């Protein structure tokens, strides 16, 4: 709980910087990839694009409204608004999310190579970390096809969000995953649990165990 208390003492820009440093250690935002956005009412704070995420500081963040208009930008004119911003805004508008995280996790990428249009698993304990999901449920995450440019994913991601109202994530084939929650704590929890489940499902398939079928 001490970690949560420390993080709650930070303003949203500081919190994004801290989370980016943490996710870098997990391999989720390496090579300038990935990103995080946190919403505060009618405003959202986003990490910039194309910069090493573990090096970010609070003053490097953008502030936008929920239509994507920039309200406040960093003093460094070389920084650009995240290419993920249209996708983050989808989660804020369509799911009333308080935070969205984009991960380039290998577990997420590999899961998209083992499944068709929907990732499914059941009877795995970490499913209980996803809001509204129990051990005996079937957890589903839609998989959309990748595009050459991140912003071009916005429409297909929005369609997937509408088609799978119980999901708190959308996988992007050969790319990664977008995960959201009601606040940064739930979004972080979801991101960690989904990542565990993606990795477990891939390994289960390699072992000849079907993650979509309940145990006998």
C-alpha cells in the first residue's frame, strides 16, 4: 500500500513519468514504444511520442481536452503529442476510462500469433484481477490487425471496444495491447493481469493444453 500512497501523492504528470519508468523495467515501453495517458475530468495527460519512456519527467507531458486539442505542451518544442492519442481518447470517451496504457509486451504480441480474432482463456486465477471477471468465466479480448501508422488503428479499436463491452483491453496483432481502467490503479492492475494471462495462454498452447477449455 505504501507504493500506492506515494503514487497518489503525485500529480498526473508525475504519475505518468513514474509508471513509464516502472513499465520500462518490465519491457513494455522499451525502444521509445508504448505510452500512458491519465484523465482528470475533462482533461487528459499524455506522454510524448518517440522518446525513451524511462527518461521522461513531468514537464515532458502534454495536456489535451477529450477531443484531442492540445491545452498545454512541454517547453521542449522537439516533443510531439503521442501517436497513440486518438486511441487513448477512444477509451476515455467510449469506456469512461480514467487511465489507458499501451504496452509492447512480447506476451501480448505472441498471444496475437496464437489466436484468430479473439483471445480467450478460462479457469486461470489471474482472471480475477480483471474487473467483472471470475475464475469460471471465459475471458475474451478482441484482436485487431496492425497498421503502418498508430493513429490508423483508432477506428478498428473503437469498433472492438463497442463489440466487446466486457473487455478492458484490445490486442493489436504483431504489435501489443491497449489496456484501460477506471483509474491508474485499476489500469495498472489490468495491464499486469492481462500480460500474465497472455503469457500463460501462449505457454499452455505450447504444452498442448487448451487455455479456452475448463479442466476436466
